[in-house]
C-alpha cells in the first residue's frame, strides 16, 4: 500500500482525533493511523451567514474543534499533542447548510428537501501541528475541504418515515447515513464516498504528502500535482526513513542507485508486516499487490506473541533494561537467572514484536516498553500483563470447553464461579488482593483520561465512583475538574488496601473512599454516579438490583457508564467480542442495548461517545419528575 509512508510519517507522533464520530475513527484506523480520540467540546454555533461559502463554515468549525482539543490538552491535561485532526461535515442544498437534525420532524424536513435532488456534502478538515514554547501552546493550522455530490431518489412518505424511525438520521449531517440504510436513498455519488461518511481520506493523505514530502527539486520521479506519492517516490524524496521493517535491504538498495526502486529482491515488507510484491507494468510504473494471507498468519501467531510478552514481563526484562540501558543477551540471562540460549530467543522475539530494539550494544527497551511495560512507569500496564497471564490465559486455554458447555470455565481455572469472584475477594490472601487491585489500577489509569474527558463534567461537583477500586479514575477527574469531590465506593477489603495506590505529587484531598457493597448497602449521595467497567461483569439480576438503587437518585443527577460499546451487529470491536468468549454471567452490550437498559431505569438523554480506545463512555440523566 502506497499510503503507508504518508500515514507512517505520523507514527512517532502523538496524534489526536478531535472527533466523537465513530465513522471518522474507523476510516482513519482502517488507514493504519494510530491516534488517540479526544472528542471536541467546541459548540457548533458559528454564525453561518458570516461565511461567504458553506465550505468555509465547515473548515472553520473543523479548525475550532481541533484547536479546542489542542488547548484543552495543553492546559488541562498538561499533555501537548503533536498533531490534532478536526473535521466537520455538512450537507448543503440551494446554498442552505444542513447539519444534524435536532428531532424527527427536523429530519423529516431535511430529507424531504433532499428528495429527488442533487446536493453537496462538504467535509472541512483541520490538521493542527502543536508545540509548547515556554509553556505556551503554539499551533500551525493546515486546512482544506472536499466536496462530494449526492443525488437522492424521490422518497415516498412511507420510506421517509420508515427511515426516520430507524433512528439512523439523528447523528448525521443532512439526516442520513450513506454507509448504512441511507445508502438506499441514493441514486448516485460523484466524488469521494468517504467524504460523505465524514472524512475525505484521499485528500487528507495528499495534504500529509504536501506537508511531509514537499516535492524535492531534483528528483527523477515526478510527483504528479495533487497526487499521493508512491512508496518509491517517498523513499527517494523523504528524509531517509525506511518504512520496511527490513531496513537493511532498503537502505543498501537506495545507496546503489538513488533514483531507483528500494527493494532489490522485488519483495519488501511494509510497516504492517505485509509483503508488497513489486511488479513492473509495461509503462514502467511499479505496482504493489498484497497477496499473502498476512492477517491469518498474524492470528496464528497471536498466542505466541502474547506469551512472549507475558514471560518477558514476568522475568522483569523491561525493568532491567530500563535501569541498565542496553545489555547483551548473556548479561540479561545472568540477571534474570535463565538460560542464555532461551533468553536470546526471547529477546529476539521481543525485538521482532517491537518491544525491544537490538543493535551492536545489545538489547534495549523500545519506547512502547518504557512507557507501558516497565513496572513503575507512570502509565504502566505491567500488572495488567501479569493478570492476563495468570488469570486470563488459563481461561482461554479452556475455550473449547467453554464453547461446548456455555460456561466461563472459571470453575476449572480458579475453582470458583464467575459471580463469586468479586464476592470472594475478601477471602483471598493479601498478596492476591494486591495483585488483583494492581491489575485493575493499571488498566484504570490508562483509560482514566478517556473516561474523564469524554464529556464536559464540570457542572458536577459531588461524584461517586461505584466500584472505583484504587481511585485511579477519581484522581484523574479531580485533576481535570478541580471543583469536583469524588467518593470511591468499593468493598471494605478494597478500601483498606488503597493507600499504596495514591498518586504522589497530586492534591488527593478531594478524593474520598467509602466502603460498602453496591448491591446491598446505601449509596453515597451524589449528583454524578460512575460505573466504570462494572455492568459487563454482572448478571441481568444483579444489574437490576444495582440500577434499581440508582434509579431512585435525585432527578437531574447523572450516570456515567464506561464500557466497551459493541456496534449494532455485535461484532466490533474485536477485543470486546473476544472478551465475551469467557463470560457467562455478564455480557457486552451495543449502544442501543445500553440505551434501552438505562432508559428502563429512568435515565434519559443517553449520549454515547465512542473513544476508539479501550473504553467508550455513556452519559445519561435521571428523568425529572413530571409532577
Ligand atoms: C451525510 C453523512 C454524514 N455522516 C456523519 C459524519 C459525521 O459524523 C456527522 C456530521 O457531524 P459532525 O459535526 O461533522 O461530526 P460529529 O458530531 O459526528 O463528530 P465531531 O463533531 O465530534 O467530530 O454526520 C455519516 O455518517 N454519513 C453520511 O452519509
């Protein structure tokens, strides 16, 4: 894929997508971009009449969305991203801008205007490069837009209302989604389809190419104006970065003939580990076709990779290399008291997996390992990795039985039923408790930012995090919302063990711990309750008990639920679906299922933010009494 080098330019950068749109997240993720999702809080209220053309409105809104996130991350989260991407999609017909319908009547008005006519869809995009100078945020904005023309068929009243009642129009510009049911309304599309869905990927890549690969003066390959350069052009015109994992062959080929193709063998592995087979076509243009069943091979190797990660974590190899710097395999083997040949194989495997780097000085941690695998790093997932090895791995080795019997196999691996796991917490040894809490703490820490910032929660002052364990989310909340006071409500055995998880150097006076069982005891008063990674664990009956209790909270108070939300087909994201494999009592739910569940207990205005990361976030409000 020739796109890889353009997107690859962003690999080492902290890229943020300032959008809650699941479509944008999907388009960019499918293109191989790695990014964090921080939805923008910018209110789309710019005065439309002040723009000479509709697309200017979309571009300006996209820019403001991105700048709001860049500023918020810099000021509130104290993390300056490298690149923030914002986008805004509008539909225009007869010079009028249509955004998302506010209700069904509005959707009806929009769709009947579009019926039988051609309209334009504009997506404005802003790419904001950020840097921090003397603690001030500096930004450089590149923006552009793309137009796609769409013609609707004549829509009968019946079809129109059927479509509106499907619920699809509500979160989409112009009141339709071309990628789903709305596709049935469309007679033709002229231009970039993805632009209609919310993100003009092709033009975005061209913009990146313009930014990162300005045409050099003396290249032999001519980059056609307004095109995405091919792999070969990149190799020659770029700053020497090789996108292949097999750097040596690329570099040597480049040296031999600076204007020629990179891979002498005719085969070069791209950043995804795919083999691109170069073929000369008659006019001399090189084409790449991917033919290998790479995805299947990756799946076949998945368990080997997981286990290599588990074992190196268990042996504390990442801690050792962080402390000592580059080391030979012999030295590592001596330190971790393992065989030299076995250690060397493990170190090479970790290098192949991108967890370590290897050069003439020996092995050292890759950035990923320093960030997440060193046991005392700020965002360490070390304890969660051990939990995956000790607790989840045995469960998945019993998967066949789990499928045949329809049970979770907890009874085989731990001698306990799933519903007893949490209840039996108090009977575990202190070490086991500490280990379980450490695992939950590490995963809560890396997801806390997403959960805390998915919505603007500044109006809530008294918050209760039910089952909040070590308080990782609570501390993040008070960091972002200094006015907030958060009570973490959890089992007595959890609360007595939280002291070692208190963050150092942070004001902890606004976080309180209260012990109790949320199924049995009275819940602390709050105007915002949080259930993070709780609901998926429990049976319908238990959830009924818990939500019934919350349903009597004061009207106007809110509930924030953090879970991985499945798509409506219940097949995506894969990580949630895979997690379901070993569940019996609990289950994962789709957005609609969460909405229906929460509404059943009197919560309304259910808003769902798909973060694209581990946890998605749902906010809903307890209905005001009608009396
Ligand atoms: C026309 C059309 C729009 N859309 C969507 C794309 C956008 O998500 C949405 C337009 O609203 P936007 O305000 O552009 O985006 P958003 O509110 O979804 O997300 P954010 O502001 O956080 O970036 O409509 C479709 O999914 N399919 C379509 O066919």
